[in-house]
C-alpha cells in the first residue's frame, strides 16, 4: 500500500490513482448503492452457476468413474470442452441465444462442468473396493453406503472441485458480464475501461476480491475443517 502510494505520488498520473483516490471512489459508489447492487448481481450469478455446475459435474464424474460405457461416451466431449477457450464458448452462446441471462449462466456452467467431472471421475475410480465389500456384507442401505463409504472417500475430490470451481467461475462470470450483460461487476469494469477510469477499475476489483476472500475465510475454510472431522469419524464408524 505504501509502495503504491509512493508510485502514484511520483508519477502523478490518472493512470495510477493513489490509494486515497481509489478509496474515495469506493466510498462514493457504496454511498450511491451501486457497489452493493452490482456485487449482489454478480454473486447471484456465481451462486447459480456454481450450484448447477457442481451438481451436473459430480453426477457425470461419478458415473464416468464407475461405468466404463458412460466414460467412453462422455470422455471425447470432456476433452473437447476442456480445450475450448471460454471466450469462444461465451461468444457462441450469446450469438445463438442472444444477450440474455440464460445464455450467460449456461456459458459459465458449460465451462465449469468438465473440470468438476474430471476431478470426481478420478475420485470415483479410487474408491476402495474393500469398503464396498464391507458395505455389502453388512447390508448397508444406499443412504448409509453413500454417507459412510462414498462421501468420506470422495470428500477431498469434492473440495478440490469446489475450490477450483469457485476460482474459475469468479473469472468467467466477470467475462460474461463484460461481454453481454448490463449489470454486475464485469459490466462496471467494462464501463470504467471505456472512459479510462482506473480508480473505478481498482475500486470494483478490490471490492470483488474482498468478497472472494471473505467467502474463503468464513465459509470454505470452516466447512473444510468441519467436513474433515466428519470424514474421519465417518470412516471410523464404517
């Protein structure tokens, strides 16, 4: 922060505003309510896209890991989507469906599902067959088998997909908003870019980064610690 301030003072250019100038812009946007509104819209898109992508990716990934036929059918499509640039997919969906909310959400989901599926496929392939045999011997119900056999083993892969998923979805949502939406943080960054408002760019970027860090500290890390304890206890009971 000190280095930033010194550089801004030395250069004395609008291309590198001082921390105080960025803070002033941030306060002004917050006072008008625009900052909160655009952050809320972006977070809503992230939440919807993340939920859909995780649900589809987990189902597809586990099916691919457990059923060779499903893996043979879906693997070429996954390879294609993993190598297709996100920008190309976003533009194609906007061209095909128009600049609508559904196209924006679909673009984010399609970009994320392959990563989740690949991660969970590896997890499903690594399930311990001895625990499966034990579950059959003790006649575990499907719910009990899921709770005590599958989920504890898949948990590291679920957390990896969750962390990687959020990191990717944050970025793709901003690109989607920049290219084809009229609200959200990405749209505000686009407006600031058009008028070379570097203070606005930094203000919205820092606000967004702060929200991401809060979610990491207040939700993901406590969830990971709690679920790790549950996974160990679940494995002991199994």
